[in-house]
């Protein structure tokens, strides 16, 4: 969790990078072009949130994120998942009135502010840990710290 970087504009988080070493050229270009600044205080809160509940609502403005309306619906639904809970891509889709479960996964893959929008709490219908920007091992570590039981990369309910 040491490599987390948060970038803000006008006091709102715009981008969270879970692994600075793996940041791609496109992400670095966005940070420069959008004149984002690093938010050290927010980085510390994100790291702290791995072990306790943190309310990030004052740092979020979904309308300022470069996201489609569908992606915003997915993000809003995902933010309802509480610490210690998981939901499947199917459940997220059903809750927003969409059968496009892969589209839900694609939206979460584009999540610009992971951890804050807790996409790590979304799993496959077979209970398997699937795609996460920070890698499956980090997803597993975060879920275990949140009280979720994981064995062989599967959530045990």
C-alpha cells in the first residue's frame, strides 16, 4: 500500500494510482494535462481506510470525473457496498437495471479512484476474486483486512 498516490483538483479527488511504478504514460499525461496535484493527506486517509471505515464523500465529485452515465451508476452502486461486504458484478448490474455484467466489470476497470470507489469489494458470481487495478494479491489483502474470508482467491461466505 506504500505506492498509493492520489491526485486532486479543486479539493476533489480525480485519480488514485495504486502502484506508481506501473503507472502508464496515459495516466501521467492526464495528470499533467488536467493540472492535478498530489494529495498527501488523502493518500494517508486511503491507506488508513484499509483498516477502518473512512467517509470520503467530501473528496468526491462524480460529475467532475471523466466517466459515462453508465459508469457513474456503477460507481454509485459500488459505493453502497460497506466494509466487510462483497457484491458480484451481476448484483451491481441487477441493482442498476442492467444485464450487462461485463459492462459493469469494464466500468470498474476504468474506476479512476479505486479504494474510494471500493471496486475491490466486487467479485465474480463464482465468488472468485477477479480483475483489480492493483492486482489480485492487493485485492485479497484489502478484503482480508476488511474482515472478508478468502481462500484460494475465492471469497468464503
